C-alpha cells in the first residue's frame, strides 16, 4: 500500500464509510475530508469529522502504518498537534497524544475496494512511459479532451508565473519581457542561456534607440555577444567592430564573453553567429512595434515577421571570416513554429490574463491550434495512442502531461488515470 493511494482514497471517499469507528471503538463520520496539503505539515487541513458524537475541526494525517507517525518524528513537530484524526491502512502501534490519551486513529484495512487497489498497482508497474496506453481505448474521448485542456492551461499559467517574475526585473515593461523571451527562444536549448545573458546585458531601451540603423543593431548584438572579439577579421567584421566601439563607449557596455556560446554538436544553421544575425534582423524589422506584433498580429503577419533573412553576408557564411557555399540563411519553419509556441502564444495568453481580455486569451489558444504538431522524443510517445495529435495545442498539452504527471506517476491526480483506477471499483 502506498501513501499517495491512501490520500486519494481519503480525499474522494473511496472506502466503505458505513459504521466507521476509531481503533478505540468511537463512532466516526466524515463531514469534510479537508483540503489536500502539499506543503510541510499534516496531509489534509481544515477537515470536519465527528468522533464519538463530538464535532472536530482540524488536520488529518495519513500513513500506511500507524508506526510511520513515530518513524517520521511527528511527535516532536508542533504542526501535528492540530491533528484530529490519524487515518492509516493498518494500525500496528498506538500513538500517544499525552500521558492519558492516544491519537484518534481510523484503520481503512478491509474497507478499500480490492479491485481499485489492484488496478492502481497494475498501472504503477507498467514499463511504458505512458502508463495508461493499453487502457485508453475504453475511455470516453471527452475525458481525454478535458484532461488535455486542463494540463495545457496549467502549462500556460506556469509560464505566466515566470513572466510575472521577469516583469518585476523589467520594471513592468512588456517590451523588455518580450525582447528577453524572444532572445532565449532564439538560442534554443543549446544557447538559450547565452542569449538570455546577452539580452540582460543589452536592455531593449538601448536597442530601441537604434532601430532605424541596421548596422548599429547588428553591431550591438554581435558586440555584446563577445564573438566580435574572437572573430577572424574581414571587412564585415571591421565595420561591425568600429560601430560597436562607439556604442560600447556611449552606453558603457560590457560584452558577455565568447566563452558562453556552445558550439558542440550543432548543425551549421544553428551556429551562434548565424542565429545572432537572425535575431538582429528580426529586431531591425520590428521597429517600434514589438509588443503590437506579439500581442495583436495575426498568424500570417507573425510568420512573415519571424521568417527573417539576415544580411547577404550570411548567405555565404555560418561564422565570421570563413566563407562557405551559398545557403539559405533565413529562419526555418521549425524555429518559427517554436517561437510562436514558446513566445507569442504564452505571452499573449499572459497579457490577456493580466488585462482581463477574454478574447485575446482565446486567440492565444487558437494560435497553438494553427501550429503543426511538434515532433520530439516526448510527443512520439503519444503519437501512436488515441491521444489527439493534430496541432501544437495537443503537443504542448502532452508535454505538460508527461513532465508533471506521467513521468512522476501522478496518475491519481490525472483525470485519465483516476478514471482507469476507479471505473470498475465504482460499479
């Protein structure tokens, strides 16, 4: 028996609640099981329980065996003095409350439907990362749809929390937030941190003051990256360096240093210099409309804006001073889709929540429905199941489900897993 299963049983009253008695023989009736506590302290708070004809309001602590109370040293923790009922699967020792009394204890052994526990154990032992794969066919599509909608909302709300924290460091400037978030996404996994450092070292207020000059935007981006300091010199590098020297002196800037950039196992189209050139070009073409483009622009306009191609120099270079055969230098569909999914949609959603704009919130979700389904290691686990796999709306929900439910085996907190576990136990 696992404690999280007992939490689920207690919270949803999946036990025989007729003629309940404490281990000392006092009648028990549960008016309210309490609020599940995920922080330190008792497992359920503000429970309402009648014990021996008297109504008690307080905390409930749950253990597999009553001796776990002593093993966890609750007897020395003042937070557990509010416990009105100790719920256990099996009592193996009485827990003293003081010299004359014991902690009221309710034993659930023999009161939990055996089939429900077997189904839970079977699910937990599945070798598949998607534990419920073999049992999904019997579920109503509405259950899958509702769970996907719920976890997608959880994912967007989690991003909103991150944005709120970033806004504090940006003096509530949404343009600065958007600028930093775009920078991180341009760097992808390998260079997201380096791009973030770059954006922090080069505030958007400085960038905005030079948006009318492509050369100065490129100089600021490349200069702050530190890559100009180690670049092989050619005419293009010399022009950028000359311009950056002036801007560095004007704003007292310090580059982040070339050592922050990761080159290992990157394809040439993902090399830092080319990605930085695309970032600089995107900023230049944005002009003074950064927030409007992210918050208001339609899908076609967003794709046109993000599908930028940098200076002609980058059609024959992946790095400074080393010429290569001519190649496409613009942003590919995959990175554009990633920017829409990871920047445009979540920021639009967060701003809509911030401003109370329900239409914009729905529009943010609609953007995800218009981006192709993401293909990665996690989504491939879902692609051969009954889960919908039609758009980024689906893949983003699946990423959240895997990261925060499936991989942690939190099936009891998932409406899909919960339905599989209890469906026959309730019949």
